[in-house]
C-alpha cells in the first residue's frame, strides 16, 4: 500500500477512482438530506458542495445518489493521507475496542505521550521541546497565546493582514476577514493588533526585508516590544488566500522576535504535515518557531490539535493551566500515530511535491492563456489561483464563485478562499492519482473558459 493507492479501508469496498455523474448535483437523495439539514441544523452552519457524502477514498467522494466527485479539497487539508486510510482505520478500530476515553488529566495513557514525542521530534528545530494536545486548530491557537503570555508576562499579540486563526472569540480577534467569520459576533478579545503582510502580488513588489520593515515599524510604534507577548502568523496563509510571503520576510520577523523577547508562533494548522512538500513549511523558509500549532492533517480525519514548542516556554504554565476534557482523546491519538507513520514510511512530502509539479505548471499554463487569472502561487499540494478583472487587477469574486460552481456541477470539488473571495485553492489528498488530478484540472479549465 502506498499513499497514492486507490483503495478504500480494509474490509470496505473498493471505490472506483473515476469522476462519474449519474444525476445532476445535487441528486434527489442528496437533496433530501440537504432539506433535512435546512430544517434541523442551524443556518449558520453552511456548506459549499451540495451533496450528501456516503463514502470517500483515494481521490474521490461518493454521494448518496451514486455520483463520484474528484476531491481537490481533502476536507480543507484534513484527509491528507487519503480518506479512511487503511492504517488509520485499523488503529482507530483497535483503540475503540480498548477504551474510548478516560481524560488524560484524570488518568494518562501512552497514546497521548506517543503523539507528543512524535511532534517534538518532527517539528522544526533541534532544541528541547514539549507538546500539549487539544481538539481543534482554534483551540491550539488559543492555548499558544495563553502559553506565550504566561511565559513573557506580557499581554499584547500581533497577527497579520489576511490572517485566519479560527472562530472562537480570541481567534476571531486574530482573524482578519470580517464576513463570515466575525460579523456581528463582537466584542472580541482585547490587546490584539494587526500588522501588514508580505503579499507579493498586491504590495507593489516589496522585498521580504522591506515588507518586514514595514510590519516591524508598525509593531514598534503602535504596540511596543515591551508590551508584546507574541507574533502569530501562518507561514503560508490559508483562508486568507494561500499568500506566500517574499523570501526573507519571515526570517526578519523571527530575528526581531528573538532580539525583543517576543514569542514567534507559526500557525501550521493548514500547512503542516507534508501538505507543502516538507513536513512543515517553516522548514522551507529556514525558520524555527518558538511555538507551532498543528491540527487538520495530523490525525487522518479525527479531531486532534497540538501546540509544540521550546520546553522552557511550554513549561511556563502552572499545572492545570492547559488541558480539556477531550484534548488528546485516545482514539484521535491512535489515528495520529498511524497517520504520522504513513507520512514517514510512504514519503508523503515527496508525493506532495509531485502533486505540486502537476498543479503549478497547469495553472500557470491557464494563467498565460487567460488574464483573468492574476496570480498562481503555493507550495507542494497547497496551491491557489487568484482571479481578477484583467483591466484593473481588482479581485473578481463573482468569477471565482462561478468557476467553483461549474466545477462542482461537473463533479470536481474545489474550495474558494481569500479576503476578497477571489481565490480557488487546490488541496487534493495525497492519495489522488495523477490521472484524476489532471482530469480535475481539465474541468477547472473548461469551467473558466465557459464563465
């Protein structure tokens, strides 16, 4: 079994790895489920793909009507090793049969320790590290901020333009985009500030050093290093539009943090675990975060998150200051251990790089033929295309939505993102075949040509 194998879980049926439409999207059975959702589920919980999923694996999602859609989203970068990877399924089944919960803060178990040891080993840097486990990316971010404040004795936190860090109160304050994440939900947590990002496509061609100087000047003049506990940044932004900063930007921020006793937190919830072609994208920028937050791809689809960092920072918090009833649930930990084994034994970073070698050239070919694609960017299996009005360069959210809608109607799951809603992001599971990936991109090209 390799990471690009096209089978589904041990004991389950083999899913044909094909795009197959037997009804319009949504079909009648999916529509029935969506109607029940509308009646039973809060309107605040929306969806972007109008299907009812019944199976998924390899590079496809199968709905209740028998349609098979090419998956270019991976549950927003979660099912990186493939949906229901056999090793993950087996580990979960074994753990469920042993025990499902004790609460690690009541009676610890080895599985939690195994995950912490793996994170301490895999994350960037050879310094002594420790980890704490949680349930979601937002929860990991909140706890990273708590830890940084406790360690430094300072309270201010700086996030960046276009950032996305979650939907809880503190993480909404850190998140830049108002709609749909923040609108009407305030007031938000205090002592949170925003600095300008390096956005090569839209910041006038600033070098990384120049963009960092702008950000640092703002921090020094408007916040003050003496008040600042932490800087938190996604090394490549996720929901903000897959923005890759110019070379040197992150390095300058890390250097400034070291000189000013500020904790540098890398939010690698979306970029982590082989997604970008290395286990963590911080490696590609040559930076070593003080703290790193992870979630999404960590456990093959099970809910788990973590904060990992310098031991002296992680140990600054008093006993009982970190934790949660379900944090580091044993079933999720078993899934994570199996997932990490797959990442390492099947060379997932290499597979991500191979996917990038398909995504980037094809999207740049489309860009050369159509000026409505203003920018193509990303690393590995985390790539995006930004859509614009070719006459003005202004973001074109309407075109982006139309292309995504047509892709879905033709059986290809794509996700939009970006502060301006004008970016389509490509996050295929690493288990997708090259053939399916290329077919999915053909559909995207046709959707653009007909929009």
